[in-house]
């Protein structure tokens, strides 16, 4: 039996071949199937604190931005046309 991921890829390829007005019908059909299954909508993932204690709190943002701006300005002013 083919995996779920392969089936999704196959369906995606077939959708790309369909005319636009038929895609709306497919979308309606998929929504109908989902409504019959009583599938709960996914809650958005919370990424709050994902970078906490990774060292980013030690970066001096102001000086880093100034350095990047200076480098960018230099590269623009010294490029050969």
C-alpha cells in the first residue's frame, strides 16, 4: 500500500492539471468529507520561547545592524558597473 505522503503528492499533481473552475468543486468536496468526519481544526503552534537560552539574548542588535548597514553601503558604493 502506498504511503499517505505519496498519495498526497499524486493528488497534488492531478490538481495542477485541472481547470480553475473544477478546483473549486474539488475544494467543496474535500470540505464536505471533512465535515462528515468531524475533524477538529488544528490549533496554531505556539513558538513562544523556542529560542530562549540559545545565546541570542547576548547579541547587541544595535551594533550588529550598524555593521550590516555599513557593509551594505560599502558594497553598493564600491561595486563596478
